[in-house]
C-alpha cells in the first residue's frame, strides 16, 4: 500500500490557512521518526483514499499545536506534531478523515467560487450605485466564512461516516474534539461561541452536533 508520508528535510515555508503569514518548520523524520511512524501506521490501517489517490504529500509541522489542515491548491496535508502527540491512533485517523472530506467534497474550490461570485455581484452593483462595491470588503468575508462553517459541519459528518466503515465510533471523534476544546481553553480561547468572521463553528457546537448524530443512530 502507498505510504502516507514522504520523508522531508527541515525547511521554512510560508503556508496558508490558519498559519498564513507565519513561518513554520517541518519535522525531519531522521531526527524524530516516531510521529511519522504513527501516521504511517494509521495510513496503513485507515487509508484516506481521496487524498492519497489525488497525489497529496503529507508533512508534519514541528510545533506543539493540535491542528491539521489541507492546502488543496498545492496538494499538501499538514499535521502539527502537537496533534499527533495528543491523539490516539483512532482519534488522529478520524481527524485525517475530516481533512480528507474537504478534498473529497471540493470545499476549497467551492469556497473560492463563493468569494469570486460575491465580488462580481458587487462590481456589477457598483456600476448602478457607485460606491456600493466597497461593501464587498465586509460582506465577502461574512458570506465566505459562513459558507466555510457549513463546510466544516459537512466534513465532520463525512468523517463520522468514514470512521464507521473502519469501526470507529462517533465517541472517538467527540473525544478528539474534547481534547481540542481543552487545549483551546488552556490557551484562554473560547470554545462555546462563534463569531460572524469565524471560519469554523465553535468546538462546543461541533461536539453537540456529533452527539445528536450518535443519538439518531
């Protein structure tokens, strides 16, 4: 079976998503092989088929942050070492399923299309009402982030369904999100409210929604 990770060297990259504008260092497998072994073990047991079939490369960011994200434009999946350290094999697997869902459901392209369509609409409106186009700077992120929040919920549902195929119960995903919630709380960040400009639903909401799915099984 195709290996999930490709050995990497330590390099400095500027990457998008939640780390836009920040410099990050990739973990070197030869210096710290255990995180790679853990993810490779999970890849063998719980393959993320859509990501793998589309030729994505996988990297571990050398930071103690429990996070992961997909860079669809460059076909890369980034997993923070902090996430690997904090999660069990099944918890990490279901989080990878969540990222896989973003790829499978084409979320990045749809989000870009939403932003582009909103911009075009305001450009047209600006022809008839000069100045209204400036409203795009406020409305565009509102609409795009609202759409992004709905995508996160869809990815959660897909991750749960994928997990069931491998015998992973929704309780495992709840446990993983609880760990993320506890980490956020320890950093002084709220986990039970969602702002208009937030790209993700709050963790408490996500946990509640997964519990509802579990109850309806």
